[in-house]
């Protein structure tokens, strides 16, 4: 499992995610075992399954309810379309 979290996220490690219980949603590619695998690590997490990598790997960056960037994560990170997105990315742990 990989996480993309803001530096000031309340989730710092897996134990924080476990403690959040059903307040956490994990996105995975559709698979017969997907929920089982997620629930081994995060027993109470919600699981969103996607049947296509194209659907799963789209990122939307919103600022005050307005979309400021949309597309594959790599493209958004390498070429942010707004100053606000560029500033936000400076505070992300990869």
C-alpha cells in the first residue's frame, strides 16, 4: 500500500489509519481478493474498487471548491497548472 499524504496529515503511520476505522477509504483495482487484502491491514477501512487503472489513477486538485488540476498524478506533480497546486505539492511526503 502506498500513501500520498500532506506533511501535516493527521495520519502519520499505519496505526493512525487503523485507529481511524471506517473513516478511511482505500482505492484498489477490482479483484476478487481486494477487500480481504485491504482488511488484513486496515480491518475497518472502506474499500473502493475500480475496474480500470485509468479510473483509479486520475487525480483532481481542488481549491475552494474549484478544480485547479486534473489528470494522472505524475503529470500533475511534474507540471502543476496553478501556483496553489505547486505550493501544495511542496508540502507532500511521497
